[in-house]
């Protein structure tokens, strides 16, 4: 019984479930050749013919499992670019999560956007000069294209109208009346009576009033 039995260290619960340990890699400070190609493939694609060895799902009605090869210059997905560069997909995702890779990606996207502005402007110019059937819809499209080319000059000066909706409170003096002061009809909720108290006349009173009025008129 002198032999010592080696006991295995208990495994982490995350490792038991299939998760790997947290990466202890240091953040990237410089992009190597593969990292630069990875970013370039995401935006501009690969210009070489051997990119056709990577296939992409292209399901159809009759063949839902159909796939097609990538074309040279076609922007690639991250997994496709990683497979073409023969690097692990997890490592590729880790590269793209680095701040230096995100900065390079933003710079290349901005460069691509700036390079496409001239072509976009030419496309808008072709739409503006194309008369078509000269219908109302065609003229509306041409007008929108012209406004796009002119930019802010076509919109004119901007007019901002601000409508303020709120309760304005004015400072004043609050007078507290004595408790024995009688309430007004409005405060008590009663219907106010008319100032002129009218009494209906009888038939004899109306006749006497009419006779007196005739006598005054004869005088």
C-alpha cells in the first residue's frame, strides 16, 4: 500500500460542458500579413482564381442544399476568409474583435465608400438625363436625382419652428379670507339667482297697467 494513487484534478464545469478556457492572449498591437488579408477579403474579396474552392450556400426551390463557388473579387464572410487563409475560425473572430483590427476595417470601408462616390454620382446623372416616357413618375424621379446631385443647394434655407407647450405660472399674492365669510354661489356649487326678481302680474293688474298707459298717452 506504499504506492500513491494519483488523483485527477477536478475539471471546470465550463470545460465539462464543452467550453474552452478564457483566452489569455494579449491584445494585438500589430496586424500580421494574414490579419491584413483577412480584413481585405471581407471588403474586397480575393482576386485570385483559387477562391473558387470556397463554396457558399445557394439554395433553390428544387435543390435546397445547392452550393456555388465564390467569384474573384466577391466580398467574403468571416468564416469563408478564415477557411481560405487556413486559420481557425475562432482565431479569426478573435482577430476581428481587436481594436486595431476594427480600426483597420473602418479605414478600408471608408476608402471603399469614397471610391464609389464618383460612380454613384455618374449613376444619378444617368437617371437625371434619362427622359423615359416623360410621364409624371419619370419627371419625379429625374427631379429627385437632380436634388440629390445639388445637395443642400436644392433644399434652400432650413426653417425651424419651435412650438412650446407648457403651463406658465405668474407670481401673485394669495389672500386668505376668514372662515365665517359666506361663500359665493360659484364656490358653493349652487346656481346663481338673477339680480332682477320678476313677479308675474295677474289679469286685472295687466288691464290696469294698460289703462294707465293709455291715459298717459292721451295727455
